[in-house]
C-alpha cells in the first residue's frame, strides 16, 4: 500500500514539473510578423543582441603570433605586415566569429579589417566585406591557420599559372622578413601560415585602456614613427 502511495506522489510531481516547464517555454516572446523566429538570432555569445550583431558574437582580443616569430599587424593606411616588437599597438586584434568556423579579424587601433583580394594579396579594409572572412582551423602542431573563405585555387582554373590538380586554400601568411605572402603561394603546413593566438599582457591592456579613455594619448599611439625610429626598429 505504501508503495502505491509513493508511485502516485511521484506521478503528481512529474506532472507538475512538466506543466511548469511548459509555462517557462510559453514565456519566450513570439516573433513579430516578418521577423525570423530562430532563437539563436536573438542572442550571442556575449548575451547581447543577435548572433550576427556587428558581425557576430563577442570579439576576442588577441595577437596573432606567426611561427616565423612576427606578430601580425593591421595599419590604418591599409598595410599588412609583421612586427618583432612585443607590444605594438597595431598587433592588437579583434577576432569575431561570423559563422561556424569563420572569423573576421579587425585591428583594434587601426579600425580596419584584414582582407585578401582575388590576387591573393593581404590588405586592410576600412569596411567589412566578403574578402574579410577567414576560415579558422586548429593545426595539428597547436597553431591556427586562417584561409580566405572567398578566394582559393580551383582545379583547371582560367589562369594557367595557378592550375592545380586539386583545390587549394589561400592562407594568411607572414614570411621570415615580416612581409605577407601571396595567398596562392601558401600551404597549410608552412611555418609562415601558422599562427598562435596570444592573450594580451598587462602592457597591452594598458594601451587598450588608454585608447578608449584618453584622446591625446590615443593620437600619440597612432602617430607614425619618425624616420629615425623606423631605422632603429629595422622595419
């Protein structure tokens, strides 16, 4: 008899829990007419807005350290190169997911996006476009690779200089002299195509804080180095 009462009580509790869950589900606001009803479009990784609000979820502040020992830099004048300097303002990047496995890379201080054109050249774009999308993959050596989502070498392509027996991706690449390589010359296994996303250190965080709070200091940081400074740095 006691067992019967216990089973009955469990049945009532289960029914009550199911009703409560249904009520919680019904609390989710319905989509207005003409709006997408995918719940993923209403929030992002940072809990704000839609998944693709300003290109995606919450951006990661990182520095991309190439296996050739250079940090990737995005300059306001459109130039892309590498720097041996540990704390360069132009090497602080915002990496934002725009799709599954696809990211946009933006220079925090330059305000420009990393992009690759149809000739395989890297450049800094002031506006976001399809050439700013890169497929992010983890390499077996622990590094990441970033391949253009839009441009690649296609088998039996129209350009005879770029013919290949198989499709080949074009990667972001910085050579041993700190210069970007043309995409169609890159390979996934080359050191110049391997990048380690590094978190910011204390000095980087201080530069970011100053950038957001002090206009004069920000202008000083963004001021191009003099000829003597460039000569001392060797870049």
